[in-house]
C-alpha cells in the first residue's frame, strides 16, 4: 500500500451550535484524493474530534493495539491498528447483515496521524471560539491538543505545523 497523505477536513462555515450547546458541522477524512464518508459530511464535529484524538492517543501510548472510531450519524467507522510504529486504517461502511465495505485503506506513522488530528483540532477550536462557543467539549479539545502537541514535539519535530 503506497504512502498517502491523510487529513481530517472541516467546513467551518457550516458549524452551528444547538440550544443544548452541541456543535455540528462538516467533518470528514481525506486520504489522498478520496473523502470519507463523503466531502462535507455533517456530524457532531467537536464531540467526534475529541473521541478520535483520545482513541489515537491510546494507540500512540500503547494502551491498545486497535481502535474503532465512529461517526455519530450513518453506518460509517474507521478501524485503526497499530503494529511496530505503523498505524493502518480501514475506512468502512457497515451494510446490512453485518457486511462491511472497506472504502479506503491507509498506513502511516503515528506522527503523521497525530499531525492530522492536531491540525484539525486547531481549526475546530478556532471555529468554536469565533462564535463564542465555550463548553466542556471545547476545554477537552484544548487538553487533547496539548497531548498531541507533546507527542509531535517528542518525535523530534520543532512543533506542530500550522494547517
């Protein structure tokens, strides 16, 4: 499997806050030129990014060797597996009768994945601050960003790259 770029993309202009305070907006993964689940997918962006960061940090910290990352809406999820400093991922659509369709596959370093998460966390954090969204999920995101930043710095980089 050739090395491909990986990113989590958001559509900040689509972000909205419900009366309950939850933040929804466009959020999707991009591997090479493929989008998962699709370009502009709308979901609970702030909740998802926190869950995804926490799952990936468990892989990085060797607290687990595999993690399932879900979207809140739809039958879409990602299966991440860590083996010898390489993380592989399958981007999956779950169908009837427990049938799984692997739509995209990716393999790369933990640092590459952490950088993609850090970049989108930074963008989501700014988008939430732009519309004065302050809640526990945003505070958790800032804490998760710090964990990612420490990991990336420890890998010998000068620090996280700006998106």
